[in-house]
């Protein structure tokens, strides 16, 4: 769609019958519904005085340094929105995962695992997501480009609001834009481990048993071969999991390090662990 993506979701399966020879069987079909997933436009502009850029004698290096800062800002905002985007309070945002998995009384509550934290505003979540075109996937509007788009307008004359005879400034100008959204076609392929009390993540005895909860999350997934799975957690939870992992490995557990491209990446039973610092330590209790 021009502003997002229309997803056809199967809400009911066809009926299968046992029959005898010469006995007719009634026809049946699955039940589907359509949901429109919206995409959002994330945008940032960079303008800087040309004299400031040229002051150090290396304009390209200066602009490159600023460009990296913009890339980081856009990436962090996109990651934050993927989890916490709320179209109800911020209409320009697409709905993130936390707004879709937000109640232990909802229809998808079987995929919300309660880690039993009780402190009202010091909670965190681990997410298990199976990415595929049949489960969860990223979207972008029809007729646009996927991913981050960068336009370099070069040296421009920036005009003030006074019109003819008004203020002018020579400046380098760049535009960064990213049109993206999130489609959850099958809610069964996302699991939230909610209510991890971050105040208890300072010692192994008081911390939630993260390994146990991750095992539970893995077994909530209907078909483990559907899609590319990944666990998402922030560095505080990642650190505690690493500590618990040491004891687990000593006892012959399933958590291990895999060396990929010269870097150590933790995985859990073959599922990679992704560290995302946009996952807050100050979530409210999910109830």
C-alpha cells in the first residue's frame, strides 16, 4: 500500500473429516482477515555553516564524522520504535512489539512469559522473534525504497524567513530518511519475556533465571523451522545471562559461544542473541 502493507492473517483452519468408502465429505476452507500495517517516515536534516566545515581544511572528513552521528541516531530511533512505537500516543510512529504484547489478559498472552518482577517501573523484557514473510517482517510503502536513503545537496544558500533582502547563509545540506514499518502476520512467532526486575540483576542469586525463561520462550513457538529466530536483550540483561551462562556451561548446558567473523557471539540452542540497548530498564509491569 502507499502508506504501509495489507496483511492477510489466517484466523481459522479448514475442517478435515474422516470418511468411509462412497461417503461424501463437505467442503471447507480457512478463515482469514486483513490488517493494514502502517509504515512511518523517519527523517533528519543536516545543515552546517560552510565556513565551519572548511575551517579545519578537510570538509569531507568533517561531514563524514557528522554523517556517522546521524546514522547512529537514526538506527537507535528505529530500534526503539520497533519495540516501543505507539501509534495511539504518537500517530507518526508505527506500532512496536511492546504495544502488541502488553497484557497478560490479552488473546496473545500465552506468548507473554511473566518473569515475576513487581517493582512498578524497573522492568525489562527479552524478546524472541522469528523473522519470515509468514510470521514477522519489516515493510516499506509501495513505490518507495527499502532502507536508509541519503541525499547530499552539497553547498546551498540557506534563506531566512525575511524574503528579499533577508538573511542568507552558505551551508552544507544533507537529508536522511527511512520509510519503514513492522508487520506481525502470525503473533505466535513472537514471545516476550516480561517483568524482568532490573533491580535484581546485580547478583546471580537474586536475578531471574533467564535461561529457564528462554527455554520456555523457545517452546512457545509452533514451528521452530519457520523463519530466522533471534533473541533481543539489552546489555544489562546480556551481562547477567553471560554470568548465568558460565554456570550453565560448567554443568553441561546448551548455552555456548560461537566464533563468527572473529567475534564471540552468544547463542542459545542455536538461536543468536542480539544486544539492543534501546530496550529500556524502566518498563512498567506487564499485568
